[in-house]
C-alpha cells in the first residue's frame, strides 16, 4: 500500500511542470514565514495581585487656542469681550467666558438695558434689544341699546427696587442716601461686605454711602448716579468705600516720625500718598481692616502737605481693582499750622478766578489727582456743593 502511494505521488509530481513546482515551493515558504514569524504577539499588563490596571487621565484646557476645552464657555482669540446687543453676536472674553450681552438673563443698566428676559424676542414685555415694552389697554366697542364692554388687559409689573452690594469696614454701619435723603443703614459683616435693598421710583437716581470706622473716623461719601428700571430690580454692585485716614500729629517738625492710620478691608494693600508727585508708601491692613504707617518726614521740606490713601484688591492679577481716595488730611511740617481754606485750590492765600478755573477743569469727576483736591467737600464728585463752598470763601 505504501509503495503504491509513493509511486502515485511520484507520477503526479513528474507530471507537473518544473516551474509550477518552484512557485508552489516559494508560496509554501512565504506562508510559513508569515504565520510563524510575523504574526504580532499581544501582551496585557496586569497587577499580579488583583488583575486591576490603574490609569490616570489628564485633561488640558488652554484658553486662547480656539478650542472650547472642558471648563471653558467659549474660546475665540479674535473676540474683544465687548458687550453685545444680541445672543448671536456675543463676545468671548480673554478668560474664555461669555462677555455681557442682551439675552443673558442679567439686567445690566450700564449698557442701557431696561430688562433682560433671556432672549432676543419681541412680544414678551421685553424687546429684542432689552428695552421695556408697555402694552396699551384696548377699549371695547359699545353696542346700540346695550352697555359697552371693556376689552383688553394690562399685566401689572413687578416692584421697582434697587439692590446694592458693596465693601465697607468690618462690622461697621454703612449709612445710605437715596437722592440726598437718608433711606436706611446696614452693618457690614466681618469681611466688610454689605447688601441693601430699597424701593425706588423709576428714572435717574443718585445714591450715597458713608461709614464711620471703629476708631470714630468718618469716611468720604461715595456717590453714584444711575437709571432705575420700572418694574424690575436694578442691581448696583461694586460699591467700594475708600479707606479712612487720620494723622496722630498733623503739626510736626522735619525729621519727625508721624503715625498715619485708618481702616479699610481686611488684608488689603493700602497706598498712602504724602504730597503730590511723591513716592507712594504701601502697608497691609490686618484682619480687622486696621492699618498704620510710621512715616519718616526727614526727606520733606518745611511746608503743608496733603495726605490721602486708597486700597487695592487682587493686586497683580487681571481682576485688580482700586478704591477711590480717602478724605484728604493736611500735614503741617515745620510751618504754622494755620487752617488753610479748602477752597484755595492753588494755595496762594486767596480764593479767586484761578481757583474757580481749577474747579471747572475737574467738574463732574472725582477730582482726579488734584492737590489740594478739587472735590472740596470730599463727597466723591466735583459739583455744585464744591462750587458753593468756593463762593462762600471767595476773596477776589
């Protein structure tokens, strides 16, 4: 049997073309190599004890790369972060959050909004551009021989209110004025924050805020003017009372070390300026907001100097904010400490047209860096009150 098989195989092999035999042999070798040598081997790394493989996933978010990464609301390096009157045109800020826009559901009177119901549609008492729409009532027609029927309706609007939040001195009372009349007071918390809500009439309103610190020193009056929206809550944020300031010895000799102190927010940086154009001294307030500076007058010439202070928040960041200046206090160094009229804005001993010109230059502002301050009464605005003081002290 074996011999027959072998002979049959030889006969088949002999009958084949020699070239075909070579091709079969080469294919056989190639299949052998592919199957036994080039077949990829797969291994799995596992813990020898539990069979669990621990992995860590890192998500990198880069603001400004044009890709909305996790944690970002938007990412468009070409946007400026400006206010938009529509949802479609809203801008992306450098922090990859949406800038304010009409339709975000937040009333922002500083951009002229009278309402914001979260859309850009008309017909819902708030127009597409965030203006109030007050629908008129429509009357019904009277029928002959019968009584007239009243048609149409008017939906009553909500209360008109002002909601205020701001910064004062820890645990101190903030006195609040509305259109120059006292409207209430509130006590700030231990961080110096306060909030207050009051009813108001729609239209232009003016509010003032002042407080007395824990040492009995009165602050300047912080004033602001804004529009009150009818039937809505107008939010007034970021009220910052400037620090208080006092000098223990306002009449000193050159070379004396004087103590300048006051109160601000806890742990903020307070900048103290002695005289116009001089270097600013900085000191950090403690946990209660109290601050104190020992100032060496050795580098000052005998004269009268104006001393004022302000504080800064989030120093060194994109959210850095500065308060307004405190009330200005006079330091008499090596000179007679006679009271100088606050209306003598150029300190020439007379109150005349020169001082009036200075007042007009700063009119409607907070007085800027004027020294002596053009804001004579220290209420935060150069206006009619300061003009009245100037006229009262007029010498010609």
